[in-house]
């Protein structure tokens, strides 16, 4: 990037958000993070906080006046704040739905009011149960009943996308939407259901790896650095405005094979333990057999290519799980006083809430 800008990153203390913040600071930009620290952690900003161009504000995207103030003060908004993770969404469907619709509405409306460029992050959950092979941005959404939490989450994110696209078409908002497929890397918590940090953690502890159903369902896992590289390319590209892009990896692997690869790479003695979806997530849970992204649109516009293999992804996840086991960092319970972060304006509360 040739010009430095002031970025607002909502959800910037989260997994993907904090890696994006590191990259933006490395490119010479100034960054304000808005995060309510429900799933985000100040530990994720340990590297970023050494940079004087970082400011942190603890708060929610549901706080419309706060969102308005922070959007007004920035040049570009990256909206990542959301309730994420299948486990969290199943456990807190209403809270997730409100955060993911009303919160995003606040951010998009503020960006519209102040005529700011905005990148809105969405999810491959948009495609629902469509397991028909590589999914492009126009592939069908195949959803079950909205009373199933997973599909209400998918619907909430679809509402976000619709707002971003219609505000662009009808009111000139400079918006881009991205749909993250399974993204993995350092700092990803194992607490909200994501399979690789869970398997890595189980393997380094010698615990059984909990494979859901028969483990034949498949996914493609992208290293978070490659996801962030895609975001930077799209933020720079004028033709990304008004468009939706998939971001994900091409290599497909079954969950059972993934479990075996994690055990082998970790040199672990763990066994596999099969759990039914009902046992894992409660009655009525639905999964998709396959989820494979078609990223031709992103590659054609920006030349993006993932640089990390699944082996790199697993090596990082296992190293992260080992660091957690040694107590190098607390992956579950936030412990760093947020006063250590350079804040902008008053901060609500002085200590981090535990989870
Ligand atoms: N999964 C699993 N064991 C776990 C966590 C997840 O077998 O401990 C499965 C899950 O049911 C799904 C796949 O791994 O089929 C990917 O799950 P994740 O929540 O990481 O991502 P998503 O379902 O959103 O693709």
C-alpha cells in the first residue's frame, strides 16, 4: 500500500482481526480496534500494542453512538466483529443473531453516513448445506429450517451481505463483502468448536480426538496469513467495490483424515473418539458433507494465491497448542489487564471479563 490510512477494525482483538491488525500496522497504517472481548483477547494484540499507531477501544458494535464516533474518525472500516464458531452460535442463537444483524447494520449505516470505504466479512455458512463441489459466489444457498441455530446464523450473515450490497447499489457505499471458508492459524481458540485447534489441543494433551459423525465430511483449511493477504489485496483494489469474494483454500480433506494427520504430526498417542452430532451439539444439528471454495474471482482480480499448505497450517496449530499447554499463553481465560493497551477515549470496565 503506498498511502497510509486510518483503519477501524471491528473485532480486531479476535483471531483473524488481530492478524489483520498486525499486517496493517506493518504496512504503515494507523489502526483503531473496536472489540468487546467476548471472543477476542487482548493477548492477541500483544505484538500490535508495541506499535504507537495502534489504539484499542473496548466496546460493542451494538453501541451505535460509539460506532458512529469511531467510523467518523477513520478512513477505512474492516468489519469483523461477530458472534462466530458453530459451538457459540448453537449455545447463544439469539445473542448471536442480534450481534450479527443489528451490530452490522450500525457499522454499515455509519460507513454510509460518513462515506467511508468498508469491507464486510461474511462466511461460507452462507451456502448452507450445498455440498455440490467448488462453490462460487453465485452458488445456491441450501438451508434447513431457520429454527436450527446454524441456519439462523447463515441467515443473519446473508442479511449483512444484502445490506452491504444494497447500500452500495442504491446509496453509493463503497463496500466489499468477503466470505471466509475455514480459516486456521495461531491465536485461534479451541473454545468455540473449530476443529483444527481442538484436534491440536487434544493431540498434544494425549486426549482422544473427537471426530463428529463418521468423519467423512470434508473441508478446506486456509492459513490465516493467506486470508489476511487476500483482505489487503481487496482493500487496495478499486474494482473490489460492490463485489463479493470467496476466500479459502483448495485442498480438501476429510475430518477423519485430518485427525489422523494431526496425531501423526504431533507425534501423539491419542486415539480417535467418534461423537454423533447430537452428542456434540445437541438434537437437530445439521452439518454439510463438503465445503470447497471456488476462489477464481479473487484470483482473477488480484492474483492472490495461498502460500501455506495444510502441513504449514497443522504445524502452526500444533505449535500453538503446545505453547498453551506449557502455559506460554492462556488460550481460554484472558489474563492481561486491558490498561496495557493504548486506548482511545474512555474504556468501559478496567479488567477483562472472564469467559
Ligand atoms: N468437528 C469434529 N470434531 C470437533 C470439532 C469439529 O469432527 O471437535 C467437525 C465438525 O462437525 C465439522 C468439521 O469438523 O464437520 C469442521 O468443523 P468447524 O466447526 O471447524 O467448521 P465448520 O463446520 O464451520 O466448517
